[in-house]
C-alpha cells in the first residue's frame, strides 16, 4: 500500500524526488500513511476542492479492504 501511495503522488507532482510516505501502524488492522510533498506540490496532491486527495483515499481504502485492513491517508502541509 505504501508503494501505491508513493507511485500515485510521484505521478502527480512536479518534484517527485521530494515525495515521502511514512507508514504508521496504529492498531492491528489500521494503518495511517503520512504523505509529505514539496510546498509547491501540496495543491496538486489535494486538487480542486480536495477531489484528488479523496480519489487517492478511495483507492487506498479499496486496496486496504482486500487485505482486511483500514487505511487512512494524511497529507502534511
């Protein structure tokens, strides 16, 4: 799942070398991903009215559900 978030983020931003994804296991079946990108790329990852971020979260939740987990994506400013 971490690789998926990293791949999608690097595809969207102008500076793919600044993409950092940190994985935190909160509980046994709950995973939180913290996505950090360059300051100029935050808007691209979030998208208009948050639609891009919501789309990434939806896909991530689908992947996590296949593994029997719950995934949360946090986008750091």
